[in-house]
C-alpha cells in the first residue's frame, strides 16, 4: 500500500497527531502505516525533503509534520501524487 491509497480524501487525513481517533493519519502517520521497512520509510522521507526544499541532513520527520499541520489536504494530496508515494 502507498500513502496515496490511504489518504484518499480529507476525512482520512489529520493534523497535529500521527493517527487520529477516526482512523485518519497525518502524512508521517500514513508513511509509518504504509511502509514496512525502515529503509523504505527513509527513502520516502528523503523524497519529501527534496520536494519541499528541506535539508535531509538537518531535517527530521518533525519538519514534515510541521509542513503537514500548515498544509491543506489538497497540498498533501498533490505531494503524494507528484512523488508517487
């Protein structure tokens, strides 16, 4: 499964928590659910850093969380589609 298969509409996406009480997920929460191996998770996070213009050296998944919490669902969905994650 990919993030795009999980975050199919705004009701399945959330802010401020990895996993919402209604089964929704933020971007990082969706990555944790969709990718089993740590190497896959790291690769996806590196792609997101590049897409957002963040430094992979200084960045952590928390910088992606901050972006998620300030984004719209349309922006998150565009990122997911563009990166094919």
